[in-house]
């Protein structure tokens, strides 16, 4: 549906959409406000009619989209969107591309190349984050073990990681855990111990890549996460609040963006209110 010339997600209020002021109330809450305290029920048609009353500035939507492209590292998409919308990205998109490439290298297990790419971008990123630097080096060790380069892995651990382990006990514990992988004959043989097996999981690379991505963003004085997930949490928080007040309204399918009739009755909603959660978590 259209609001203020822009496609919006049901539940995203004016001002709230891009965190740029305006009313703190979402249209979900505004739609069901009642002075009698009695339970209310809305059909999809009624709910959509109320959502159409919400005016959202197209510039706020554009800022939200640009924020997503920049934080996620989609430099080409950000450049194209800037050209079409006139919304400036506010960052050097060439640096955004380098950040994306460094993150991708970590996800592929090419850690040395990732470190070199980050240092070419700005050496302060790792110089100011010794823990991140250590974890990248530890991942290099894990990748050597994964490839079956045992002698090279031992030499690397002794030369590069052992000295760091002497400066911080937590580093030493992480190093010992990684070195435990050496007791297995091949890198493809997953250990029985889940704590060690986790190191060979692809998700280990993904977590480290996200940590590196956040460090680069922080170094560039940018937001380390985009706004969309928080807006969805705020919407869900408002929905739970309404249900706890006995309001029945259509449910939004986040995968399709389609409103569906609620299967919850006003009576059951009042009898068993859903627990509230911190929307900023």
C-alpha cells in the first residue's frame, strides 16, 4: 500500500520509519485506540483503511533503504539508489566495497587476504582491535588445520599466536581450544566434542566476518547495524501490547508483506495476554 508516495510496511509509522522524529505511536497502536477500554476487532479491510491514513515522508523511506544498502555493503545498489532517489549515501562507497570484499574473504576462509585488505583500507581497524586481530589470526590457524597443513599450522601457532596468548589469558584459552583440532587425523573429521566442532563450522567464519564488518563500520563512524530489524521489533512489540489489551487485528506475514485475518479472538487475547519484551533488545 502507498503512503506519502512510498511503499511502506504495515506497522511502520511516520517518523518511526527512519528514526527521524515524528509521533512515537505506530499506526497499529493509533488504529486501535479506544476510550472505553472495551475489546475491539478489525478486519483486513478496516485495518488497511486505517493504515492508509498514515502519512510517511518518502525521504524517510529513502533514508531507511540507503541505510540498509550502506551497512550491508551493497555499494553498487547504494550508488544506483542514490542516482535514482537523490539520496546521498553519506559515505565513501569505494570504502564500502572494500569492506564488503574483506567480509567475503573471511566467509570464504581466506583470512590472510582479508587482513591485507583491511590494512590497505585502514590499519587502525585492527591496531585498535587487538581481540579481533587475534581472532582473525586464530581463524588462519583453523583454516590451515582444515586444509591438513599440520606442520605449517604448528609453526604459525608458535610464531604468531603463542606470544599473543601470553599477554591475555582469554587468548590462551581460545588458542588451546583451536590447537585441540590437531589431535584429529584430517581436517574433515569432525570432533565429537561440540565445543571444538564449532570451530570447523561454517558459522564460525560468518560470526567472525560480522565482527570484522562491525569494526570497520565503527572505525568509519558509521552505524554497525541497519535500522530495519529494530523497526520490525518495535512493530512486534506494539502488536503484543495491543493483544494484551484485547484488540484483535490482522497479522502481517513478514515473508510476503500480506495482512492475514487473525486467528485469535478478543476473548482469548484478554484472557491470556502475551508477555511483553524489550523492543530495543
